[in-house]
C-alpha cells in the first residue's frame, strides 16, 4: 500500500485506496490499530489536498471521524464540519 501511493502520489484514488487498506488493518489489529488509523486519516487528508473537488473523499474522511475513537483521531466536530 505504501508503494502504491508512492507511485501514484498525484492521484487521489491511490490515497483513498490506501486509507481503505489501512482502515481494514486497523480494525483487525488491536496492537497496531492506532498507527493504521493515523495512516488512514493522513491518506484521506492527502486525497483532499490532491483533489479538493472530489466529494467522495470528504465523505470518507467524515466517516473516519464518525467511526474512529478520539484516541485514533476520530472527531465528531470535524465530521460535522465535513458534512
């Protein structure tokens, strides 16, 4: 996943896919969950930077904030702003 975003750093879909992979890893690994969640959040934020016109990336980041606990970077107020 890291190589994927390195090769396609100008394509928001690479970051979006990377975030999905990191989210799946976070949900299946108790010990590494926070690190994976942080990577997912950063990828979604990078996707927005690369393609600020893509609504689905904002929706994915909003869902991250709604679903992730605050210790993992989730933030209900941020989700509300994104909505």
